[in-house]
C-alpha cells in the first residue's frame, strides 16, 4: 500500500455506540471517541432499536465535532469521510450514514461506505499494520460470529459463520438466564475467573468437523440444565437460584470454557484447510475476553504462527476501525456515491 498521508473521519452508529474518529495514514489514530448507550438499554436486557436511533440523533453532532477537535483538525482538513453502512440496526445505520452524506455533500469531500464486519476484521491492524497476510480472523460480537481468510487490505473471504445466534448474543442470553444484566459477556468472564475456568457442568459440544458455529443449542443446553436443577421456571422465565452464587459461577465458567472449545475446534480445522495462514487474529466485542484470547493464542503458538487481537477499545464497536478501513479504501480509490444505501443485512 502507498503511504500518502491522508486524514480520514470515521463514523460508526450501527448498533448502540455513537462513535467518531480521525485516522491519519502513516501516523495512526489521531482521535477516537464514543458515547455508549449501554445504560439506556440495560433496563430492557438488550438493545432497543428505537431508543438507539433516538440517542444517535442526539449525540452524533457532538461526537463528530469532539473527534475533530481532539484530533486538532477541522472538517476542511479531512480528506474523506468513512461511515459504517451495514450490517446493523436500520434506524441506527441511517443516522450515521445520513450525517456522513450531509457532511460529505456540504464539504465536497469523498464518501467511503464501510462494511461494519470488514472494520472488525481489520481492527487488529489499526495499531499493528505489520500483521502478516494471509491470516485467519475470527470476529465475534453481539451481531455476528464468523471466520475469515484475509489475504490483503480489503481482500478477504468468509469461510465460516454462525448458523443461528452470534457468540455475543449467546453470552448475553445465558447471562440473562442466570439473572445477570446486559451486556453479559464481561460479567460471565468475571464470574468464570472466580471459578478458575472449571468446566464442572460440561455442556455438550458439536462433534462435527466444520467451519460454522451454532450457539443456540448451547444456550438451550444451559436452560434445560437449569430447569433440571430446579433453578429456572420456564413459565415465568425466572431464574430461581439467585441465592446460589456457586451455581451461577459454575454456569458462567462451564459456558465460557465450552465457547472456548468451540472457537479452538473451528480455528484448528480452518488451519488444516488454510495451512498458509501466517497469523490468527481475534476481533469484535467478544475478543475483549482474556480467557478466549489465551485459548486462541495457544493454538497460534502450537502452530508456530503469531496471534493478534486489538486493544480492548478497538474490540467493541468504535469508529477508529471504520476510519482505518476508510484510509486503505482511499488509497485503493474505493469511493461511494452519495446515493449509497444502508445495508442492514450486510453485503
Ligand atoms: O462488537 P460489539 O461491541 O458490538 C456488536 O457489533 O455487536 O460486541 C458486543 C458484544 C456483546 O454481546 C457483549 O456481551 C460481548 O460483545 N462482550 C464480551 C465481553 N465483552 C463484551 N463477551 C465475552 N467476554 C467479554 N469480556
Ligand atoms: Zn460490531
């Protein structure tokens, strides 16, 4: 890739974070800012689309202004505006893309539509542009879970995906079953650590060589195990063992270990099919998880290849990853017309 220095403004509003960032080619992230709506959605136990888009409308202007100011720049100095146009919640995506289009039109700057998943796939490279190609990338978040064979900047193919729930969704749903609040991933990790990552309940694993994932069966296995123990009432959908911290820790720990086994199994299989991979990367909100990072780093070590995961603030949704993809799309001349539409289901 050429090293011409460009300033890219990135905007990300695909779900429940209103985010803006400025990335400079050849320098790195100049600013990255976000307003997280977690507190607004917590009472509902998940993201409420209507609440999300209203909050994006309230915050987007402020966040973009602040990102420019934190980068000590102005819109006039920006070379292109990159925006995540999907996949994501339609109402949320519309706010970011309409705002970006209006800015691009008014300032006569080129617009770059960025696929949100592509942004996650390349997020491990934001702070480490020397991650070798080709590599294998597992991205796992609240909206998706997939394996990619990544050949170059912007050149990648999806080689496996989830057939039902995403891994993050499974974390959030299992957390809800055992009475934990949203988002469940970080809480499950905390409880599993207290249990020293013991697999005492041993939920069933899919014993099939595959690159695809399935998490809804795992969630159902947790549910039926809880019902059998008299710890869950299916009629009222209530967790009954709130006074049994040991059981809560055992479920959290066994679930996390099971997810770890599933990830390791799929990655190991992918490495047999794509033996030229020089590294493994792990991205998306679920990649904040230290235990899962360690498990995946171990496979990389066993295969004598390297392992990379983004800094925590680039694992969950953020605009730096959108600006970063924008920077290499700009070098490649991949611009979008102002008529570009949102793609809630992705490409
Ligand atoms: O990438 P992200 O911020 O948003 C989407 O694109 O969906 O991912 C959010 C997901 C949530 O499901 C959350 O529970 C999960 O990432 N997550 C975690 C951890 N931190 C966040 N899952 C497991 N362990 C964590 N430490
Ligand atoms: Zn995401």
